[in-house]
């Protein structure tokens, strides 16, 4: 693909495209909404037709199809397979499907889990994108397994992915006046040694697989801060296997990260613990502060509009009950299989994964 294309209005499909927010990307990146070539527009049409022929009826809007096409370098057949696999996963996940899960899931143990493993959205970066923060330094699997389970932690993150797509990104797009499709993520490795890193490797592998397979093209920038000695060296080797576009989004910083981070995140939006000025009442971790809380910018998410009940929900899991302490419930080893097509995001934390 060429580096840039002439900007133009997104070509909308009246059957599937019903957007209540801006639909043109702010920078002229090839293959992004408002910056596509005639050939790419034709590939969107071709992909939609192929998916309709395969029986797909949902999520066939232009923005979604463009994300799947970019994730597969505009190879229509590969994008089609990725989309179909994603739709199957969405229908079957957690026994009730993703949309029903996000409508009904209650993460009552959030505050207790966050004492050991904070993962949260908080305000925006200087480009207006949702800021996602994750801290690995206090992970304690023994304590966490008494509070929750890996299954519920992953289900919570799936719900957060859905809420990032709607209502967070649309609200941010309305506020900035242009389309925003990605997040800015901070992964804090302060206090993380080899033992802690390997202890959550299975969990990170599981959420990374979900993110790269089902939420493509969601990462705008990733700042890895307080990176321990040797991490940069390891990353310099790993990045050779990553897509160059992904590598350009990742910034590995040591303990002196504040100056670089504040170039991207306004001090008033960055929690004090990272060198910013924000100190939300009750703590930034649990505030979920951002444009998506402002009535001026937020609208009811589409997933909140409950669809007709599926005929068979007998196998649905109960997402409202907290688990009791369990024996042998430590997080398992990471899966070893990988996609045959290089994913355009690294295999690490939640919206640190989704590009």
C-alpha cells in the first residue's frame, strides 16, 4: 500500500452504516477512513458481498470492514476468514455471546482485584484517544485467586473492549470532531521481575489472543514504562518479528519516563502516580473518567439495546456470582499456537494488544 492517499468523505453503505459521530480519520494514513484508494473502496464492497454470501448479517459496516482489511493487508480472503472466525467467537463466547455478556456482566470484585492488578481507562491523551493503564507490579496470584478467577478477569476485559468501541471511542470522536478508532496505552512494569512476569504469562497470552483475533486495529500508542533492565534488549529482538507499523507505536521507557509520557498525555489527565496532576475522588483507577461520562458527548451504546432472547440460553453462565477460594486455580500456561498471519500488535496486555 502507498504511504498516503487523497482525503475524501467515507463512502457509506445505507444498509449498514449508521454513524452518529465523525467518520474521517484525522491523519492521512493509507487505508484509513477518508483516506482510501478506489481499489480499497472496491475491496470493502467485495468483502461485504462475500460475507453476506456466507450468511453474515451483523457488523458489516464500513468502519469495521476497513479495520479487518487493514489487519490483513487488504487481502479480502484473509479478512473474510478473520471476520467469520470473529463472528463465531462473538456468538459463542461465555455461553451467551459477547453482546449479552457486556449487557449483564457485573465485576463486583473490581476494587479488590485492582489492589493487585489495576487495569482501567482514564481520560484521554493529547490526540483525544481513550487512555488505558495497566500496572503489573503488585500481581499476587494467590490473593487474586481468592477474589476472582482468570475466566472472570478475561470476561471483564472483553466487556471493556466492547465499551472502548462503544461508547468510549464515539464520545471521544464527537469531542475532537474527527474519527478516533484507537487507544493510547500505558503498561507499567514497576516492580515486575521474572517470577511475576511468568506468573501471569498464561493470562496475558489468553487476552492477547482474544485482542489480536477479535479487536484488530485498536492500538494507537503503547508506552511501556519502568521497563526493567534487559527489557529493551529483549524487545529489540522481538520487534524484528512484528509489523513495522506496530513497532512504530511502541515506546519502551525506563524509570525516567515522565518527560516523554507527558508529551503525549496532558498532565491534568495523567494520574499523579505517573507524574501527572490528576487525583480523582475515590482514585483514578475506579473513576472511569472521560468524555464517555459527559452527556454532551456520550450516547447510549448499541449493545445496550437488548436484542430478542435467543431460544437456547440454558447453557449461559452466571456472571453475577463471585467465586470462592479454589484449589489449583493458578493461571495456566500460555497457549503456544499463533496466527499464520502476523498480527499487527504485540502479545501483551489488554488495549495494549488491540491495534
